C-alpha cells in the first residue's frame, strides 16, 4: 500500500510509522468510506458542516450558560489557525501539545491545529510533569497550547525546545490575544492528504508504558461514518454530553467529532462528574450521553439517593472504556427505560468497533461488529475458533493500529488483524460476549478463572460499590484469586465482611472461583480516562486484616 504525497512540510510522524507490512488489513467496503486523496478533517467538521446546516445553529455549550454557534466556532477556529501559522510559526506536520480541561476553547484549539496542518497531541490536565515530558518528548512537540490555569506542571516538565502558549488568560502572550478580537478572514485549510497524520493519541497506560497511536485525517471521519452514523444515528437537533475528556479518543469522538459531523451540538464541561452530568442533562436537554460503567453506576446511586435529575430528554446512552457489568445495564434500563449502547473501542482504532443499540442491545453481550468493521475470535494459531469457544478478539476496518516508532506494533497486529487484548466468545447468533482482558485471566490450581466474572457477582452484593479481581502469586496454586473491594459507608472492613463476600460468590459460582482473600480499599486505581489499572493491584504487596488489606485468612475453596 502506497501513501499519498504528503501535505506536511515536517515528515516526523510519517517517517515514524511502522512499515506498511506491519499494518493490519484495512477494509473500506462500506459505502461512504471512500474519501478524496486531499482531505482536511477539521475543515470537513467545521467548514463543510457550517455550510450544510447553517452558521446560526448551536455547536458548543459550556457549563456556565455560554453557547457558540457554528459560525462563531468557525470564526474562532480560523483566528487561532491564522495565529498558529503566522506569528507562532507552525508548519504542517509539526506536533502541538494540547492541555486543558474540556471546554469550547480547547475544542477550537484542536480544530485549529488540525486545520492548519498540525498534528494534535492531546493530554489530560491531570497528568504530572513526568507524564507530560514523556508525551511531548515522544511526539517531539515544539509547541504547546495550554489552559492558563493548567500551566504549572507543564512548565515543570522542562521539555527542551517546547514553546508554551497559554489560552484563556489575560496576558499579552495569551493565544486568544495573539489571535486578535477581529477575524483576519477565513482560513484556507492546509492541503493535507487523507493519509496525513492528524493526531497522535496516547494509550491510557493500563498495561504499562503508554503507546502513541497515529491516526490520519480520514480515520477521524471514518469513526463518525461507521459507529456514529450507523449505530448511534445522531440527528442535527441532538445535544451531546459526557464524562470522557477530549484528551481521550472516546471523548474526542463522542463530544467533538460525532456531533460536528452530524450538525448537532455538544455540552463541553470542565467538570463532568456524576452530579454535574445529572444536572446538565436536564439544563441543556441532553439527548446523547457518553460515559463509562463506573459513572453510570454512580449516577444510579445518586438517583436512588433522592436526586430529582430530569433525564427525560435522553434517547441515546453510550457506555465504553471498560467492561459494562450486567447489573449496571439492567439497573439503568429499569430506571430510564433506555438500553445502554455497550461498545468496545480502543485508542489504537480511534473509537468503537463492536456495539449494539435499541432492541439489539442486551445485557451480557457487547453486540455485533459496527457496520464497516469485521470481527472474529481467534485461537492460538491465528484462525477463527468455533462459535461458543473463547479466544482473542480480532477486528479490522477502515482504521488500523499504527504505533509511533514502537516495537509493540507486531504484538497488536497479527495475521492482518488488530488484536485488542480482550478475550471474547462469538455466540451462534453473531453476538460477541466479553470474557476478560487477556492479561486478566487467573490460572489457579489448574482452573482458568475470568476476573470480570467474579466481579459481576460481587457487584450484585448490596454492600459492594466497586471491585476488581486479580490473580496474585501463590506457592501452591500458582495464582490465588484476590478481590479488591470498595464497600458502602458504614460497612465494617473486617474479616466477617470478607467472609460474607466470599460466601456470596461461592453460592453463585464454582467454589474455586471464590476469592481466597478480600482487600478493602478506599478507591480503585484508575487512569485519567477512568479505566481500571489492574496491573497496579497485581503489583501491590499483600497486607493483613487491618481494614486496608487482605481481610480473612486464605482458605481452601
């Protein structure tokens, strides 16, 4: 496969793509996925949408009552793009670090960078200096656009050659001051190729050192033209909102790309916890919601606790980022009458590739391949296993994994497929059922145990708020099943509670799956995107029954 002649003056990213022979097979069979050779996705999302739906339509809302129309968004994006390619000297292909809470201005900065031919490298505002130095150094960023209230850690990172420009402040060097209050006129988008790099997204680091995932201009649109267009099916009058940050591809798609592609609007919140989301749903009449299972669970707790939040405007609710427990799906349906769209996606593939909506969405299954995508369950030999048998999930479609100069490319891409690291079963009716992450399987005394299955049972116990189940080294069994649990306020974190939880599991699963120890914790370790970091629990030393460690002696199942 040959790449189109690039529109980038700086070849850094294209030069660090893996060899084409290491790419997965790409699939463009779905109508609408044939893009022109010259393509700028930001121009498509802003300029084309403005022309198509009208400059007066709302594009973004913030949490303080402000609103931007599509015409205002286009004018502000163009002003920033002029400043970038003018006084700030951005050349097409340069990487630009973007850091700040989710807001319309952060979204405008992302769109302006990409429209000017730059490569957006978004990082969460919670990241510390060492993490920021890693991302900026790995992507060789020469410029950073940073929210004026989030500068300290970025400055402390001390990245050589990185020019930091704040936005949202009142100094003369602020980006918005450099961009001016008056528009210098429309900005002509950079003449980028469809397969020029538009963004580098770093994985959450749930399994170790983050990997830089390289995505093209056409990839951004393909995510919208597959999952969003065919499963989510948004309408121009929809209002999107959610908890994921724009720094993560889940949030980038759900809160920026998908609404703009559809001519809809999005509520962009700098704080999007469960309480804030419940309030904003009613205030803005949100109709499409993106979040993760843990946030849906916490919203349900608030609703059960007496919250009077108005959810009547909701018509689509998407859950992704981690496994959706059956109990959460069922409780959300009982409370709202809405079937959660349970999706699985990956930073490597930009967004969701297996999902189900409406009557096809059922508890216990993720769904079917999104139109435009193919999926299979493979055995150790790289061949599909029979339906009903467990194996590794493999997917391919219009977007494929391309790590930035990272030898782990050949681990993720094999046999022409993207191997996501998830264990799945394909049912005879074509639905895909999640089993576990491949590295979450516990082998104890010859038994293979899926940690998420044990978690599902523990979450059904009324005292358990959150839980994670991992395998810990055991001299006799090889691994022992250990459950880390966050329990309700007031529940004793002692041996008696631990014994009750073990008995609860043993009554519902085979005895060998019952945890041999329960560790009570205040909170589970998560990444900034909300994903559970089980590897941190596996690496954690054991403690005694003191309320913060393993409660109750090991016992024979």
